[in-house]
């Protein structure tokens, strides 16, 4: 729908570009062609078929009734937990196990890695301010990591790494190693952030921030919250402000409000106006309303414009988690006066809370599988790297699936809650010890120069003493 001669207004994002004939919007994804808004880049469809070299997984395993799993897993999987290591490099992996899966001969190379080059990526579901970006994260006064870039509804920490393990004092390395080990084994750890909060982190549990257990992560930024619930506010209130540390939303100015016909209310906001109905930096970061330092949300409002506002105007102010909410009506001088929240609006605040997911602390172990690991698999280690990158070899950690980063080397991440209890250990170098397994077809293992003379059958390995069997997660 054009609002300027010769231009089309694109509503694909909050920028709301006016695009002239033959030109593209700011995103370079949409253009005006003959007065029609078109998508410039192609819509790509991926197809994987047997004819194109892929493999089709049968929907129903032939040997038994389907149990809900899409991919057939081996009945018994030998993990590397407690298996031992290949250090100092020249030895083959402790266990190189052969087994048959659906008629295919497979090999799993099982070893524990000693990782000086490892760290933890920690996701804290909260909109509360934990500390400035790059601020030090400390345990027992020693820096073990830092605050990194926040993600949608979560604050992020980067902990550990070779510099903290080996590049500082002995105490720094020891504390870093002990802290990482506790978190990797799903134990609670208290940390402090320079210029910020004290928090208790435990993988898979709600974080405790400044002594208070977090309940929920935000439903979205202030602008997203407006878009999600705008229609539900119609007829109940004249304007809504959703307070958020990053993007505060204002219903009457917002794209959603305009499409729904919400009239201008004369509201005036502090902060930096971005696109219509979206404001940055309305307050400082903190642990109050929407991750700001606000205790009284009215402090972010300027006087209402008397040309547009009216006495009795109904205003809801709410945070992105629904934890904070207040209802106001303008008096004869156009000053907001707090009133009891009407039941209908209480339902909408409850709906925001209902749509917030439970707050959790998530811990991902990240490491680079270097020389000793690869040499324990094959005499020509680079072939293992290539086989991993070409998906010939599957990488797991304690049987848990891993994400392998693109680029050089075998840099992988794994959710620590997916591993069995106490899967990680440590050595006083200092370094963490973590399980890792490489699984491939037996013929592929031979092709990459594997230690074929060390291959043992699954039956033989299971016959060894000292094995502990636990149910798969």
C-alpha cells in the first residue's frame, strides 16, 4: 500500500521502507517492480534423495515395531566415560569397538580427551542485567570468564578457555578448572560479575540472581510483545507501553497498533526513537522493570501532548515477563493516576506470563579435539577431520549428540545435561577430561588409516570387568 506517489511501503520489518520503482529496500531482500512488492532473493528448497547421493532412513525399522525414534540407534553403545585417554599421543584409543547395526559393520572409537583448549558457553534465561558486556566473571576472586553478547531473552557467559586455565596464576587456573568441572557435571556454582550481579548457576535449573530464583524468561522484546498481544488489548485500553531494556514498545505508535486502527494518544517517551513505536535506552540496565533499573515506570514518560491526549485515557504499562504491571488513567490535567488493574487487563498480563518459558541455566561444553585424540583414531589424523566434516564420522560425547563447528579442526559443543552423571573429570595440568566417541562404518575406518589391529568386538568389550550399565537418556 503506497502512501507516497510512485513508492510502495514495505511492511516486512519495522523499518517500513518507502521503495521507488526499480529499487530495493534497505534489506536488499524486497524491491518495487512495476508497482508490486517482490522478494528479490530466491526461495531455496533442499532435497535429499537417494538419486542425489543421499541416504533414505526407513520410517519403520524392519526388525521391530516403531518406538517413536526417527533414526535407529544401536542397542548398546560403549561411551568414553571412564575409558581412559590416548595421552601422550602415540597410543591408539583405549577402546575401538566393532558392532553390527542393521546389518552394517560399524566401528566406534572411544577415548577421553584431556582438554586445555575447552570452555563453557552458559545461557541464563533472564531479562535482568547481570553485568556489562565483557565484564569479568569471578569465583573466589579469580576471573574464570566474562559476560558476552546477550541473546533473545537470555544473558550469556563465556567461561574457561586456555588463557584462564594456563595463562594466569596457578590459583586462577585451579579455580577455573574446578568451576568448569562443577558446571559440566551439573553441580551448582556461585559466581560474581564485576559491576553486576551475584548468581548461582546449575545446568538445567533456574538461575538464582542476587538471591532470588528466576521464574521465567521474557516472552519477547517490548516491540515483539506489542505485536503478539495488540489484538487482545483492543477495546480494553487506549495505549500500552511494554518496558524493555533493549526495545520498549508503544502500542499507539507501533506498526501493529496502526494496522488495528489504534488512534494517536499524545504519549511522549524518553529514550532514543528507533522506528515507529520502538524505543531504545529508555532507562539504564538493571534488575527492575523489563531488565531496566526502573522502579516507577512513569519516569520514562514525558508530558502527554494536549492536542491528542484526553482525560480518562487508559494506559497499561507492563514488563516483558508480566512480572511488573500498572494501570493508569489520565486526570483532567493529563497526568497519569494509578488505578486498580481491571480484571480483563489482568487476564492479558497473565497471558504474557503464560507465554514466557521457564527460566533455565544452560551449559554447553566446547572443546577442540586435537592431536592426541585424532592420533588415537588413525595414523593420519587429518583424515579423521575430513571424515567428520563430510559426515562420514559421527561425533558424540558420552553418547550425547554434538554440534561440530565448520572450519578447520574438530571443534565441538555438547549440552552437559545430555550426558550421564559425572561424565567429566579433570587433571591438575589444569585441564578438563571429557568423553568423546567417533562412530563410522568399518570400511570407512579402514580407509582413513585406522588402527585396525586394535579393533575389538562389542561382545569382547562388554565381557571386561569394571563396566557399569545405565539406561540411555
